[in-house]
């Protein structure tokens, strides 16, 4: 089995209290993600950072405040989870890291057979990542202690949808 860890939007604008789209309480998932990242690195998994990366006039800003503009500190991965050399950064301009990127091709060439998905926001970008994996026949696991959301009701529905519709394995934490 060839595994992959997808770290979704663990960026300053989402995780830091002064960020443009701060997800309240998201700091609590930093340590579990750091532990999962260490395990993935030790075991030789492919590490992918799926990172919002917008132009200053991105249409998404009609839905959400201006955030993660390319070249700004808000669009950078938080220092606690900084990518290492050889790890993949996918700059995404939509909720899905598969939209107009080479991520699908990369996972196919790397012969990825399973992915663990962590990060923010559960009901938006995390779920879109899980959907993209499902459409590429790559099973996924979501450790609940390593995802965060600003809307508990939407998060609960998203977790149920990822499990029931996209066949994701939902765990309280990654063993």
C-alpha cells in the first residue's frame, strides 16, 4: 500500500487568530497533525500540502473575505507544520485541490492507494479533497482530532457525507 497525507489549508489566514478567515479553535488540531505528519514522514508517505492561493481579485472573494492571496503571509503554511524539501505543495484556487492542478496525475504516478486527509475547513476544502480522492478510486481516512470547522452543524453533516457517500474511514484519531 502506498500512502499519502494531504494537509489541507493549514495556513496563517485560517489558523492564526489574526488571520483573514480564522477558524476559531483550529489551533487544537496543530499537535495531532504534527504527530500524523511525523508518522507519515517516518513511514515514507507522500506528503501533499493543499494550499489556498488566490489572486487579489479572485471570484471566491464574493463568498468569503479576501484571504490567502499569493505572496502574502496569510497564504503560508503555519510554521509548526512547515513543508520539508521534497514534499509537494499544491496551490489551489478553488475548494478542491484537484481543480486545475496536477494533483490527480501526481497521485496516479506515485501509485497512491490510500490517503489520510487533515486540516480545515471540514465541510468545505477537506470534504472536496475527500470527494476528489473518491472519484480517483483512492480510499481516504479522516482523523477527527485533525480537522476543524467554523460551523459545527455543517461539520457534522460533512463527516456523515464523507463516510456514507465518499466511503471515507472516520476515526477519532490516527492510531
